[in-house]
């Protein structure tokens, strides 16, 4: 397992956790695909876990196919997303 895949997995976990915090506080999910999974699954948490499992599968696919640059770009995107989520939580708490 490459460092990029480990980082991608960690960022997916952080995104899952920050999304759960938003859902608990009544914030609507902005991503239409994730929003669909939240409403279509038997429970919102299961829908979110399934979406994250699909994301991890894509990360593994990129790793196995040697698409390291794509995986790096996804890591940058999710790092920015998680940072934004944390910023939003802090701003809301202040």
C-alpha cells in the first residue's frame, strides 16, 4: 500500500466523520450523489459508509493502475474539503 493510498484512506475517514457531524447538526449534504445515498439507504450512516467504500475502491483502483498523479489530486481535493469542513465547524461554534 502506498503512502498516497494511506493518506486517501485517512482523508476519507475524516470526511466521513465531518459529514456525520454536519448531519447530526441538521446541515444538508451538498453533494447530490452523497445526498441520494443518505436518503436511499436504510440509514443515512449506511449510505455514507457505502459512498466512502466506493471512494476507497476508486483509490485502490488508481493505486493498482499506477495512477499516482490522479490519487495525489484526489488527496489535495479531499484535504481541502476536510479543511473547509473543520473551518465551518469552528466558525459555527464561535
